[in-house]
C-alpha cells in the first residue's frame, strides 16, 4: 500500500532554493540577480532566509566571489535535481518533450580529439543538429565536478561517487617512424640497434622513457634530442622523419607515411573509459551523447 506523505511538514520555499542554485552557478549575488531579473538585495535576502531555515552556511566569500561551503556543495546537487524536475513538469504540462538542444563539452587527449572524435562528431551533428559540440583537446584531466566538461574520454577508471564511467575497451599504442627515417637509420632488429636511433619525446619525458626501458630497450635521455608538450606536434615530427615516436596503434596504422619502428616489442596497452558526471542519468542531452559515443567508439578497430 502506498505510504502517504506528511504534507504538513513540507514547507520548503522553492524561490529561496532557486536563488541559491543560480547564485552557485553564477558565482556572485550580482550575476545571479541579473540572471533572475531581480534586485541584488532581494536575492541576498532569499539566500539568507534559506540558510536560516536550514541552519547552515551555504557560501563563503573568497575575494570578490562566492564559493560553496561543504554544506552548500552537498545541497546544490539536490537543488539542481529539483530544478530539473521542475523543468520536466513545465515541459510535460505544455506537451513538450525535454529539449536535447544545447551545448555538450567533450574532453579527450589531443590525439583522440584530432583523430577519433571528428568523424563521430560529424555523425552526431547529422543525427542531432540542435546539439552544439565543444571539444576540449587536452592531455590534462578536466574536472567534471566543476563542469570543465560534460563527458570525458580517459585512460583510467573514474574515482568518486559523483562520476559515472563505462569502460569501452582496451586500446594499444606502438612505436612508429617514417619510412624515410627507417631507410636512413637501417633495420632495427634488437635493442642494441636502437643506439643508432633517435626518439621524439615529451616535455615531461621520464615516464615515457621508463616505460620503454621496462620493455628492455636500454634508452637514455640522450636518445631523445627533440621534446614537445604537444602530442600532435610530436606526431608530426615523427611523420617528418625526425625520429621514433609513440601513437595509438589504429591511428598510426592509418597513416601511410609511417610504419611500426620496432614490431618485435609488445604494444603498450591502456584502458579507454567514457566518463560523465552523475547527472548523465537525468540530463537527456548528456545521456544521448554519452550513449552515442559509447556505441560508436566500441566499434573502432584497435
């Protein structure tokens, strides 16, 4: 039997909650007041009344901006869910479906952003022309909790209850060099031959060097006369015959000017995860793009 709700105890003021949510999103009372078309003192009173009603402090001032307290961070997700629910009620009452139009920010490594995402985004735009796609091409891990992106393609399992992830597959990377470079340097048939070779490394190259040496290659920092922080620049240097570099296997195999430089070593193996904030479960737009990317990327050859 359905348990009846105690409606007499439900005296929560949505206007105060909305003022709190918009202030959290905008970062200041003045910006929130403009967004809600109300005066700043009125908005401030609503937030103060909510703090008094709940007996918690929701914001602390940092310089000229406001930042959520620990209580505010916990509460804002619940209020955001209330806002989504209120939007659904309005749309249902007017006979409309939840809109999927709007912006999606997808973050991925520079290589994946350049070589994997473009054809997928092209198909997505054909299917959903109302979705605006922003690609954050970065090898740094964007903070989904702070909404630096909506969806991330990562090489590690997400950590935290507010993130959801789906492991798509394992991917592989190999050492490649241009055919011209390999013709100049001669056959590389064993680790000793690599003393004749040069490698294109990264700005922080220690991890890459250590990974190569775990495979028994016996390299030193002197093996890397060219370094760059940008993975696309690194790949272009490899293609131009500067030296040997690393790239995802399926990307390297699709480039006709290069080939595997040392096919006798095992490829590097790494997981591919699709990650989003937990609101993926309530946002139709995020859910649609998340599912689309999961399905399309699972089809990619590795």
